[in-house]
C-alpha cells in the first residue's frame, strides 16, 4: 500500500486529506501515480492536471516525477510553497 497525503488547496478541492492505494496497480513512479489519480476524471483530472504546478515528497523528501515509489511509501502532494 502507498499512503497518499493531500495538502492545502488540494485537500479542499479533492475532499480528502489522505488515502491508501493498493500497489498492485502499475504505479512505479510519481508520474505513474499522478496519471493514475487523474484517470478518476472530474475534479481529480482538473486538480492534478499536467499543467498544474504541484510538488511531491516521498517519505518526507522532495521528489520529482521520475522518483520511484513502492509498497510502504508515503507520498505527499501539495501546491508550491510561497512566502515572503
């Protein structure tokens, strides 16, 4: 299982803060995971679209689209952090 955490506006738009996803599907990277979630359609496709600026972390370390993920990993998805 992969634990997925959603933060900030993503949590509000998707209507949940976290979920568990079975790793038996063909999800090997962050890019695979995002594509899988977008396939849900509707708000998922819009919120996680390829044009959206999103950041991800695997096990609390910043990750890229090609970062591998697997059973037992925690993946966080969040909008870019801005500050002043």
